[in-house]
């Protein structure tokens, strides 16, 4: 599971956490952050990211589930692509958040190359012929409810 942050990535991680309760499933959460140790606690999304990842780091062995947490730092899109390229061949299923319209340091410069922007730049990276990704890619989007209409 690739985690860059935001609501779609949190939804994807929630799904991955449910899958890993099956003893035949191993989960590796790869957090790709812009700065090691830097946390902007003034940003609500960042606070939510920190909490869900804290749960992963604390429960990776204590609850009997097979969870591994890895943190990588990327300051721009090409570096993120390099990190993802180094992971290819290790996983059968890669779960990502859609992240449509979300700009971040980790994906800087990648939207210009996006072939299907509706599925997000991370899906474009993983489906690139240069990457030779043989894993199944699951793109997850958090459900949006318009409370004004109900």
C-alpha cells in the first residue's frame, strides 16, 4: 500500500487493514513523505494521516496481523517514481488512493504526464510501460456525501 497522505489514501489504508486480518495476507505500508519527521499539525488532513499511521506503527506486530511499515522521503515526482520503481516485483497487489486534483511535493511534475487524470498520477506511474508493474493495482476513493442535498 502506497501512502502519500490525504483522504483517499486513508480510505485505501482502512481497506488494506481489513484485508490483512486474513492470516494469509501480508501488508506493507510504504509512506512516501516530503520531509522526514516534519509534521504540519496545523493541517487537519496531516493530523488525520498521523493518527492512522500511528495506529499502523503501533499495531504492526501486537495484533497478530502481518504488517510492515516503511517510510521513504521524496521531494519531487521523479524521486517518487524512483522509489516506486525499486519496489516493483515485490508485491502482487498495490493499493493506492486516487488523489485526484491533489498537489503535493511528492508528485510535483507528474501531472503533466498523466494519461488518465481521473484515476490519479500514482495510477499513471504504476501503469507506465517503463515501470513494468505486474501487480494488480487497486485505486481507492473515499466516498463523498453531499450533506446539503440530504
